[in-house]
């Protein structure tokens, strides 16, 4: 038995029932030591513990100050009782928190204000000689005395003034049991136990003269919350590692893009419903510059008359529309820019991007207006649809998904196109994670100069990691719940 437990049970043998505060006083131990000793004794049925909670009114730091120094309205009453009348400017200079004082004096009907002067009326004269209701509340709370029911309204006002607050207090009472009394009668000696074996004890042999405290290595310990990276950053680094290990290079670029890169270079027509698929956030800002004229000309022609074996969209392409700035709706804008810079001698090439994108969407459990997307392209003259499926399956396998479903889909800039779903045991169904496909010739030819197979995909990153973190709602990823952030498991590394 621990020394502290012996002291506590010995004290309880003398006085059979004691509060936690009484035990702290009688044993001279701190609160944590007494609480731990009681818990251990209760586990062995030597004591019984009774816990009760109650709501109590306690003063805030400001309330304590006013309880000792006087409320602003009391200072004002005392001043006006002496001067009878005072100019408003003098009142403000002589009273701390004059606005608060005047507010409560006027609310109580104690003062009159006329011609820039403040004076006590008859009601105020009487009140200046009595203890104000708010003062009575402060005194009662400070002295831990019960509040009369007639002061309930004033107590609520004191709370509203942030001079007091309601706190839940826990009251612990311990009683010695029959087994505890029998233990004490059998005899227990309170002797000092040593909790640490020091090098000096070992060298001198003094350890033989001490009794060492017994430690229960199976006992629960207080959790420690060391510094850690945010779980989203952990997952992002893991995904970045996957693509780098698969031989991809990373693409990066600005969040604000011209409509040219976000839409036109990807063969998304202007003034067409397909443009609205992205629920774009256009910026009220200066129009952006377009790239070199040759590329702009090729993109224009792809829209107006098409490329080889294509009729395009058959409309007059507007250069000014392409200059409009937007918050990028997908990281595919980076893929377009990368293709435009890529030289033929660099083929085959593999790139990925992991970045923030924006959609003007209705927020729900599967949609956010700001989220991360993981993007990839493979430029290879020998690539085909089977290779695309292989890359996707390999990626999702490394992310912990083995049950995936591929569905046909439509995107303005890919053909063939597909959508990837993964099975969620938690949802008992499939969750859509993103689209993929092979870039159309109308995208590739203007950017690369010839039609070469380009595999492409863009996946919602937040949805990918939902299952791992057992989240039911995408919005949970942006909550500032510190306890949850502490307890979330580390990302697979």
C-alpha cells in the first residue's frame, strides 16, 4: 500500500466520513495525491466515495475587483451625494467607467440629466444611503453565502455584466468501509517510501536502508499530447510520396488562373452549359494576360473549327472571355500549362499535382466550396486506357482501397472518360472520388503540337481520406476541434 493511501485511510479511521478538503487538511497532502489515494482505496473496497455536483455562482476577476473597490455606480452615487449636482465633463473625469455608472444609474431612475449636468433625484438620494442590489449579490457570492430569491433578477444581471459566472462544482466525500476498518485494526504502519533509485544510492549502498514505492506498470496514465502535424498535412505528404515513388514529377501553380488555362485550353466551350459544370468563382479583377499568340491561335481554332477529325464547337471564340480571372476550379489547369511547356525530347513524361481548388457549390457532407484535389497526367506515345486504369488502381491500392468501381462518364476535355467510385463499409455504398480519361485531340494538339496519348485524372482529396479517418462528413476536416485533432490516429506511413 502506498504511503499516501496509508495516511488517508488512517485519517478516515479517526473521522469516518470526510470531504476531500478535510482530508487534504488532515493529511497535509495535495489535492491530486489525496484523489489518487482515494481512487486506489476505493478499488480495493477500503473506502466508498460519494460525488455530487452543484452549480455555484463565482466572481470573475472584474467582479472581485468591484466587490473590493466598489461598483462604478456606487462611486458615482457617493460623488453625487456630496456634490448634489455636477457637470457631465467633471463627472466623466472623476468616475472610472463613467459610461457603465451612468447606464445603471439611469436604468434605476436615480439621476436626472439636464443642461449638461447630472444630479441625484429623490430616489437616488435614498439609494445612496443603502446597499445596492448588485452590491448585495457581489457580497453574497464573495462570502459564499446563499442568495435570497428576491435577488434572482439582479444575479442574472451580474452574470450579464460578466461580474460573475455559473460554474459546476464537484463535491467529493469519502467514508471508510468495514473492510477498511478491519485493515486499520490489523495494523498498518505509515513509513516514508522512496520513489526513485538514485545513482548515489547504488554507489553507497544506501538503497538497502530505504523502502521503495511499488509501481503498477499496468495502471492507466495521463495522456500526453505532443506536437503533431495536422492530419490533412500528414495525408498530403503521404500522397506526394506515392506519386514521387511511382516516378512522377510535381506540378505547382497559382490559385488564380485565367479562364484560358482553366477552361479554353481544356476545350471547354465559352457560353455553354459545360462551362457551368464547375460552378466557377469569377473574380472582379483586372483581366489576365494570355500566353504566346501561336498557342492562343491554336486553341481558338480548336474551338471554332476543330482539329484533325474534329469540327470543334463551331462558334466564334472570344479572346476577352478567355482573359477573365477565376479561382481555379481544378488542378487540371496546371496540367494544361505543363503540356504547353513540354518538349518532345522529354516524352514520356509523368506529372502530378496536389492543390487547393474552388467551386461555388452548395456545401453538404460530400461537397465543399474549397477543397484539395490530386491530379495526374502521363504523356506517352504508347499509353492506352488500360494503362490509365492501372495507374488509378495502383494509387487507390496504396491509399487502402481495394474495392473500386469504374463508370463511364463525360468531361469536355477527355474521351474516353470515366469516374472512380470506392466502396465505403461505413456508408454501405460507393462514394464518387473523381474523374479521369484520355485528353481529347482538341486539348493535346494545340498544347503539344501533335496528338499524343495523354492520360489524365483529378480526384477529390478530402473524399479519399474520409474512410481512413472514419469521417461521415467532409466538413469535419475543417473543424477546430482540438480534442479530436489530438486523438485522430496518425496517417499510414
